[in-house]
C-alpha cells in the first residue's frame, strides 16, 4: 500500500512508523515484546516498557499511550507474577508520562510481555536512521553487554553488582538521549536492541548510503561484562548478527576478540546511536551525561560510502 501521509515505513528498517495526521502533527507507532530476560518480574516489566518506548524516542518523538501485550501460561504460573510484570511496566510508563490504555492477554506456553506504543511528533522534525552525513561523529548513549549479562544471570552465574549495573542501564528511559540529540540538532538516530551495534549500525549505513567507522576501543561497556563475554553466555543472536553484517563489514587492525563480541552482542533496551555534526558532538555527549546517561561517548564517525557499510577498527 502507498499513502502520501506515510512518512516513515519499513523501507529503511527504522525504529517506528510515522503517519501524518495534519501539517503540524504526526503519530509515531511501534510494538515490541519478548520473553523474560531477568528473573525478577517487576524489573522485567520495567525493561520491557523502557525498550518499547525507546523506539519512539529514537525518532525524536514523544510517547503518549501504550497497550499491554501479554502472553502468559496462567494454567501453570501464578497470576501474582504477572501482576508484578504489569506493575513494573506501568511504573516506567508513568515515569515517561505515558497512559496505559489497556491491552490484550492470551494464554501461551511461554511468558512474553511488551507494549504497542503511540507517540506524537511534528512532521518536519522526524529523526530517522537514514540521514547520517559524512563528517558526522557517532555517539552511543548506553554501555554494551546486556546480552551476555542477562544470559549469565538466568544461569545464576552473574555477579550481583554486574547485574545491578545492567538493570540500571536497561530500565533507564531514552528520553534523556532524545532531548540531548534534539537540542544538538542531530542528523540521524537509531536505538540499539536485538541486532546489536553491528546490525543497527549496518542499517543506519545502508539507509544513509554512507559508511560507519566504529572504534572498538571506544565502545562503552557495562562494568564487569568483559568477564562474561564468552561461551556459554554468547547468545544465538551474536552469531546471527555477525552473519547479518559479514558481507558489508571490513575489520581493520587486530581487534581484541572480546571487544568484537560486544559489537555483535544483542542488546535489550540499549542506548541510542546518534549521528551528529562534528562541531556538536562533544556538547551532545555532555548533554546526555548531564541528564544521567554517564556512559555516553563518541564511538566513531561517518564517511563517504566505500565498498562496505561498516568499518571496525581495533
């Protein structure tokens, strides 16, 4: 289907769809849900909500309403566990100023939870992943490593302080990154989730028809995650993400194999990858850090398109 009011669809693998209602108003819509990534139901609900809301923030929008999406084996699991999941999600939605309108629940063999979110944005102020420009710097607003950490946590092999650092990052709303990038006049953005920095960076490069150069040594990591970046805590998605970008990736130098794993690691409720003019990069980082995302930093740059979409330097 084609519609002149569809401003952002699926063509560039953007984080959310955008549909124009009037000359001054468009809606941003997204949906996201997944099985538990932690053992605590309240924290799981918080993470699921922050993750779903992030797609709207990545577009520069403001989430307004949400609908619960619940799959739950109520014939096998107590409903008080479900109550805690929904309570955790509601806490993050309330923090974001988002109204939960209701939702839909089905019985399923596996627990899954998330939201369909609707936000608003001005049609002329949309940030997509397809407008990165050569000469821009790339900023990542949250540290990497949630895939390793949550996998180790579910196996009761994650140190408590490492898990606490990961959950603090995952429940943090990306509105602080949105506010800072709008203030700095960013050109493009995407949130880093299941495809990892590799996959989402690749999609930004493809959508923008340019090449992203990422410095492995600059990637911010969750403290303690390095000790878990190995089997059996590598998720299946790590191999999938590596395969996804392999045909358009060049690795330069001799990168640390462990740091390369963080490049591929699937993130849950990760930060934003933002492309911004070089002159405004440092102020954007300062703005994000001042709002509470203290790991934010410059991780690379955008250059004219080469023979590959991604260049990783060791």
